């Protein structure tokens, strides 16, 4: 009888140990957490009931016209069709030579490349020629006459407020960063243009139809 | 020679058929390319995006299969939008107006090709089925069970053998006529008791120490989040950069949880989960991705049927459960590590691109921090563009590297073990 009890006990403990759930859903215990939790309110720390009751969540839009510390200046045009038209005359406040293109490229690849593609061909991993999850085709930034002719101010307006399926990137990119990204796109468009016209000039000597593409690009 | 004639005939026929088919294919391909370059930024075949869905639009009551009306609209958007009640209603519904096309930039045959492509795509439902469903992995769990069972069986066999051994010994003693006193039962045998006590002390001590060290540590912590957000789908399959959502990691102490509008950048148009692998939670329960996206819309206050009426400022924050918690007496800065130190996210957060539900990969203990500071090499080449100019002030180390005294500089050498670096 005793032997049976011992064996049964072994089997039961074995089963308990083996069948233990490996997913850890609890935070565990703390021992003397004197300096573990901040007395002051910390970002993303559990805010407690008092803050929650007062509705203090910081995900709303900033007050209109607010300029963050270190930010350039407020963009004054409104998000409407009149503002969109006016934006074409807005010029980039950045001096072209002083723009850190490496950083601009990084910003483009992180924030824009996912849809507009690392090659700016409007075919990023989210669209993948229609096989990706994104429904609308992102703009072909290099190689589409509409976007090559688009004023930098209009681009800035669209990035700031969003356009069609694209959302606003004002929360992810500062004003300066948005202008940097647009400078990067414009530089790539210029590079693409010289490349295609060079290719076209080569082929136009041999083939006539190539002229057609040249005139279209111009 | 005569028999050759039918063969050549058949061959030409075959060629003709082949070319005609490939011609059709080129036509449909053209339609796809045209659709993608001219229409797809605002229209989708299956869903309303910025403009109405185009699948089956031709069969709607207004058009009644008449391509002429389509041409009229495409070439006359600017007049029809203010005169035709059908289009005035559409304008009210979608809030934006289509760009008018000219006949020379988009001739009628191109429109035909586009609508042929739309028809073919719309009537082939197989393209919308989810691909390659993945089963949840249970092999590691099964392995643990198998090992447990095997060790149990071995333990029982060992017990039986010991019993058999003592019985046999008793029998042989009996046969040889050696009278021995009745053996002490094993639970009163001092050797046994001492052994068990020792084992108990060692094992118990091990677990007590381990438990005490583990107090307030949360390795493997994997809480259930308000929305089943899969990093595997977003950062893995769809290759979204970590910094797209956690951009603050580049610029500040916190890696920052994205606000709802960042989710909505993509989910304004991605309203359902159909193209990725099947999703399962840690308990093995199947997750409906589309339902999870619906949860996001609840927080955002977004109605997929009326996308233009959405007001981002009305969104409610999602209260994600924080997984990585450092005590308040430790200072940690993300930008210092990933921007200045060039540390990859995965070094501390594990293979996040393969995690459906995120769990804490690292211990986040002081020993773990210090160990990495001892081993991580600092990029000291400040003279070329890859390194940090700040390191030029460590003249002694540069001289030591030049003279061969040191081969590399670790974080430890530039003060990475100073208490005040992290505790102040």
C-alpha cells in the first residue's frame, strides 16, 4: 500500500511538472520594491486610477499652432482644397547643400519605403504589385510624370495632412524631417530623369520610338 | 513528303493558337499595368478605398453594362460632377473628386483593357483565399512530455530492480543459511534518510535561490494584450521597419508605443486580414485577424464604410500592457544604444520578427547589462563617417590601439561599468 502511494505520488508530481503551462502571463513578485516604482508620473508607467479618472491621456492632437521645442515653425496652410492649391507655391526652408542626405534616406526608408518602395517605384513590400495587403497602389515617385512635376510644397502638404489613402505623417516626422524626405525624393527624381534621358538619348540614335518616352518625360 | 503537310498545318495552327492566347495574355497584362498606373492609387477591384471599388461597377444599375457611360465619365469628370445626380451623390459619399483624363493620355482601348482586367480579377475568387496556413508549433512541448515520461519509467524500473536485488540477496542468504537480522525498512534507514535530506537540501536550495534571484524579474513575461497584434505579421512578413512605429527609439529614452493614428496610416485601407498565414495565440486558439482589426477601429472611432468621416482626434488610446519594466533606480536610454551604439533591436528584444505575441526575451538584470557592456566593442574609427566623432577624446585608447597594446575598445573601457552611468 505504501509503495503504491509513493509511486502514485511520483507519477502525480511528474505530470504536474510536465504539464506546467510555459506561457508566463504574470509579472511575478517583487521583494522590497522601495525604489522600483517611480513616485513621479513616468511615461508608460502604470498611471494609476487618479490619472485615468481625470482622462489624462496624451494621444490627442496638440493645440493648433503649437510649435514643439526644436521644431522649425508652424505650417500655416489649412487642410482643405484651397490649402492644397496654395501649397504649390510653398518653398522648402532648407538650404539644399546643408541637407544630410544619408539621414534623409534613412527617414524615407523607415517611413515611406514600406509603401512607395526603396526604389521609389511605388511598389514597396506592403503593395508588392498588388499581392501585398495594401489595397491602393502607392504613388510611383520616380517615373511618373505627375509626381515628378509635383511642387515640393504640394508634396509637403500631402505628407503633413495625408492625401487619399495616405495618412498624415506629422506625428512621426518633424517639419524639418518632412522637408528632408521631400528633398530626398526630389533628388532621386532628378537622378532618375537624367538616367532615363541618357538611356533614351542612347537608344534614340538606334530606334525612333524612344523619342516618344523622352518627350513624355520632359 | 505528303505526310509532312498535315504536320506543318497542325504546327501553324498550334502556333496561331499559341500566339492568339499569348496575345490575350498580353492584353490582360496591359490592363493590369494600366490599372496600376492610372487607377490603383484610388481604386481597388474588391473594396472601396479613396474611390469606389471597380469590380462589378459596370453591371451596376447606372451603367447597365454600357462602356459609353464609363467613357463619358472618365473624359467628362469636371462637368458631370456638378450636373449628374449619380456622381453628385458619390462625391458626397467619398468626399473627393476623380481626376479627369484626356483621350490622348488614356484612349478608349486602354479603358477597355482596364475593365477587361477588372472583370477577370473580380470573377476569380481564388486570389482572395488565405495562403499557406501555418500550424502552431507544439514539438517542443511534446518533447518535454516524452522526456518526462521516459524519466518516470526509468525511475520506476530502478526502484523495481533495487527491490528485486534485495529480494534475491535475501533468498541467497536464506539458501546459504546465513541468518541476518530483519532489515530496517528504508524509511528508517539512516543512510537513506541522510541521502534524501541531502538531495532535498540541494534541490530545495537551488529553487529557493533561483526564486529569490528571480524576484521582480520578468523574463518570458508574455501578457495578453488588448488587441492581438502580431509583430510577426507586421515586422516579419510585411517588413515594416521597427522605427516606423517605434521611431522615438532613435531620438529619445523611450521606444514609444505608436498612437492610434500610426496604426491607421495603413489600416485605413487594410480592413481585413486575408493574405497572411493563420494566426494562433499561445494557448493554440485560432485568432481572426479581421476581428482584431475591428477592435482597432473601435478605439480609433473609425467606420470602414465611411472612411472620409473619420476624425483622428476622437480616437481613444489603446492601453497596451507594458512588458519590459526596469526599476525606477535604473536609467536606460534607447537612442543611446541604437543610434550611438548601433545595437540592433533584436539583441535585447530577441527575434521579434518571429513573435506573434511578444514576450520578454532578455533578463534585464544588472548582470545581463554589465555582461554586454564588457563584451560589446565600440566603433572607434571616428576619422571615417561610420564612427562617432565623440570618441576622438579618448586619446590614450587611440594611442594604445596604434601601438598594439589594445586590439579593441569595449563599452567597459569608456566607463560602461561606472555606477553613475545607470544609477543616479
